[in-house]
C-alpha cells in the first residue's frame, strides 16, 4: 500500500526488480509450487492476504489465501486463478505459465 493507504496497481515490486522472477515451471512438487507462489508474491508486490483478497475481487478470502500459501499442497484451480489475478494482473503469458505449471504437477500427483 502507498502512504496514502491506496493500493498500488499490481505488477512487479520495483524494489525486488533485481531478483529473478520466480518461475512456477521450476516446481517439481506441490510443496515447491507453493514455495514459488510465496516467492512470487514477494516479487510481485509483497501483498498481504487481505490485499490479495481485494486484488482478486473477493473471489478468495484472505484466510483461504493464508491457509494455502502457508501450506504445502497444490492449490485448487480457483485459488490459483485468484492468486494469478491478484499478482499478475492481465499478463496472459504469465497466467499461462502458472496454469501450465499447475496442470503438469496435477497430472504428476494423479488428480
């Protein structure tokens, strides 16, 4: 949030711009996937769970974001899309990267 209390637009956090953007395709396990989600969250803007809820239009609650991001299980599709909406915005290529990584892992674990 800005000093005025207004949310800034989603997108890369410029203070983390020198770090490599976390790539969900690097994940080999559900635990690694959620770890990359946490790293991406910091890279994208370091949003709070409440801000994530707001940025995804209330589709997923702050409490649910917290449970998933602090866990090690593969998130459900709706949560993943809410996370991507909140962190990525309208970047279609980045959204596809997240969905592709999620589908690969989902097929590996037999869902």
